[in-house]
């Protein structure tokens, strides 16, 4: 179930909008395989068309590790560093970044039949260029996030059961 919500919150002296987007997909692969692939930054450009390059500060990642990415979004080049804030093997992988604006992306994993249900939750506070088009930004981000999960599903389901990433 995909959900999209935007709400206002008081932030200091002004009001900052918090965008929350949730998308999901069921992948016909074991949770351990899906978690391992999705939480490895070197795989990010394979399933996320926005990302040109991603590199972790260490391997395997753990809480406190950083992920440096180079991407394009809405015609803008973005270089960002995210910090891993949750890394619960087979359950949850969360990272927080401050660029292009403060955001958190969480991936939650659950057994679904013989495969895995992945739910991705994006929470961000757009500012600057991104603040201007906030309502449109939320729709674009939701659509792109779902497309990314769909690509992830296709890639993982096409691999052999004991495939090496």
C-alpha cells in the first residue's frame, strides 16, 4: 500500500513542511537476500536510476557508517552524504542526510509468503529550490520511489536463487 502525506510542523520561528511518502513491493526472494542487496551502496546505481555513484565508508555498513552518493534529481546535480542510523539485519535499514534537504529514508523488511515485503518510507523537509515546488515534488518523489522498488524487484527476481551480488 502506497501512502502519501504532507503536513506542516512548527520549526523554530517558521513553519517547515514535512513530506512523508511510503511505497512498497513484494519481492520473490528471501529477506536476507533483499536486505543484503538493498543495504549495499555499490548496488544503488543498479536499481535507482537517479544515482550515478554510491560508496559506503566501510563494508559491511553499520550504524554510524556513511554513504556518499552522486545523483541527479529534477535537473540538478546532487552530492550528498547520508549516515546510517539503523541497521537491523533483515528488518530495517535507515539513513539520514542533510542534502539536498534534511531527509530520512527507511527500508523495512518483512516475510511475505515465500518472499519479502519491502516498505520504503521517505520523510523530508524541502527547502530552497525544492520548497517552491513542494506539492509537485511529493508526487514526483513517490512515483520515482515506486519505480525504484519495481526495478529492484525485477533485478532480484531475475537472479538465480543463490546468486552472488
